[in-house]
C-alpha cells in the first residue's frame, strides 16, 4: 500500500494522474513478485536436478554391483557343472564372494 499526501486541493488532473500511476505501480509490483517466484522455481529445479543426478549415480553403482554378483553366480555355476562339484559347495563360494 502506498499513501500519498498533497498540500493543495485534490483536483481532477491529480486524480487522473493517480489512477494512471497506480496501474503502473501495480504492474511493476506484480512483475517483481512474478520474477521472484520464477527465481525460486529455478533454484528448486536445480536442486531437484542435483538430487536426481546423485540418485542416478547410486543406481548405476548398485547396478554394477548386481551385474558383478550375477557374473560371479554364472561363473560358479559353470565351474560347478564342469568340475562335477556339488551345489552346496557352489552356494558356499557364492555367499563368501558376495560378502554375506
């Protein structure tokens, strides 16, 4: 809210000037408020992008670990089939290589 004072009688030209000026002030205020909202949204979206990138890296690492475990399981299974050892021995080796 803006308060104006005048030392003389308020005339029709004063009223016209005030009406025209008030619209310009309102537009300037709304523009500033909109600009601030856009800036806030930009910061928020940048933070979300950083979080997504961190999550992507975590998922990539987890996927690589799962792939390595799958390769170990496959190697143990193939080794177990080729050398004739029992399933229990393969299972024990798998558990020890997976870190359980």
